[in-house]
C-alpha cells in the first residue's frame, strides 16, 4: 500500500512539475499586459506634457504680442493727443489773432 501511495504522490509531483502552475502562467500574461498598458500610458503622458509645453509657449507668445500691441496703442494715443493739442493751439492762435 505504501508503495502504491508513494507512486501516486511521485506521479502527481511529476505531473505538476511538468505542467507548471496555472496561476503562474496567467500571472505572467497579466504582468505582460499590465506592462504594455503602463508603457502606453507613459507615452500618452509624454504626449500631453509636450502639448502642455507647446500651449504654454503659445500663451507666452500671445501675451508678449498683446503687451506689444498695448504699448503701440498707448504710443499712438499719445501721438494723436499731441497732434490734436497742436491743431487746437494753431486754431486757437488764428482765432485770437483775428479778434485783435
């Protein structure tokens, strides 16, 4: 009886050793799948980081252009006010001389 039990135990151990553990096989596949998913997500993160950098650069450029336009607007307004003041002084000067 002991010989028979020993043979069965030995046969079962040999079968398990040859076939491998089913959970180990599925775990390796799951790890591979998860690693592939991680790599994909890292690629997406890299793309988003690049897009964020591009948008920040675009925003900086637009802010700079807006500031430059504001400066030009202020300068033109000052020139216009000076020209209007000069015109006003000429018009007022002519009117005053006519009255005398």
